C-alpha cells in the first residue's frame, strides 16, 4: 500500500524526533511504501493530503494532533482513501475515541494491520470535523491562544488563554434550531460533538459515539461568567448534565445564530462566527484502527 505520511513537526518536536523513524519503520516492514512530508505551516497538511490522492497514494497517515488530523480529513474527504493517525499531539481525542494506542510506535503497529473502520463526520459550511464544534467561551479562548505558547505547552495553551482573558469575556445569547424546528433552544455556550472525549479525557458530551449517525449537543444556558466556572468544574466531575441550566440533545442537524458576534471553533481551530448550520455525515471517512 502506497502511503503518504504527513508530519506536523510542531506537535511535540522531541517526540517526533524520537518516535517518527521507528513508527515509519513498522509501516515499511508491513508492506507500506512510505513517502514522508514535513508540513511547514497551517493549511499545508490539507493541501498535501489532497495532492497525495491525486498522485495515487492509497492511504494518508497524519503524524500530529487533532488539528493536523482535521486538515488531513478535509483534504481527502470524498475520495475513499483511508486515513491513519500517528498520535503526536497533546490531546489525541480521535485516537482515544477509536481505542488507539497513544504511543506513536504502538499506533503504527495498529495501522500496519490495515483494519478499516467507517466513522461519521460533522460538517459546517463545507468544513468537516471528526470531534466537535463549539461556540461561546472556548471559541473565545481559542481566538486568544498564542501559537508560540501552544508550541510549548500544547493543549494547556487554550486553558491559559481562557484563564488569562476570562474577565474580558462577555457571554452572548445563542439560538439553536435542532432538526429543522423540532426543538428551539437558547444558550450561551454550545458544544456540537461527534465524540464523547473533549480536550483529552474530559466528557462534555458523554453519550456521543463516532459512528452512530448523530451529533450530540450540550447547551449551557447560564448568563453569567461565574456560572461558567461552576459548569467547568461540573464537567471535570462528570456532574454537569444534572445542572438545571444544562440541556442535552442528539440530532442530525443544528442551526445556530446570535444577534451579537459569537465565535465558532472546530476541532480546536477558529472557524469564524455565527450563524452556522452543522450536520452529520454518517460513515463519511475510512480510518485505520
């Protein structure tokens, strides 16, 4: 099998330096004809993945984190070419969701078995996502995150940005139209998820599955900043769904809008602003597991 391995060298560089070569070695020992590309900046992984399909590669393997994987998915979506994960990122949510080893060499051994699983993807404005989209506070935190700091402390850079700029955040009212008017809801923080893991081991949408044909939507309805702190603490203790100002839905389509500027992030990267329409695409992607 002819495979393109696309590497994000900023995903824990020391780890990449130590484990990329033995990971690729395992692939080669198991019949993969490997070509390696080191990405140099945002957006390049998407372009290289797309070009790899045009060049006749039969598999695309992403050596990086969830953001890198998102680019790879968007590069090959609709081609039928399977994607693989060598988890070098900070959270590696999709790898966790699939039960993949989080050590790259062990993950390479799993890919080498060439087992394929179909997973769902969400899509917003032609941007596909494997994990989740959200609007409200965490999208604000993503917008305030320094890429320089992210290279050093990885996923904790989002937490630092959120804490540092917490007092500058003002919640906005978000209106949700779920499954074409079946439910109309209001909230100030919304997570639309395809996976039950979030930012590592946390579970904002604990009933989400990556291949069940649904998006799980968690809506926080509180209107004040300090309420977000309580919500976050309850997420950590897995008690947030019992809060009176939290709602949970399973849908195939969600339309969101707001009368004020409200940011949206997808798989950890800023997408833009509301309004958006999110939909599930069942069985959209083949992935090694």
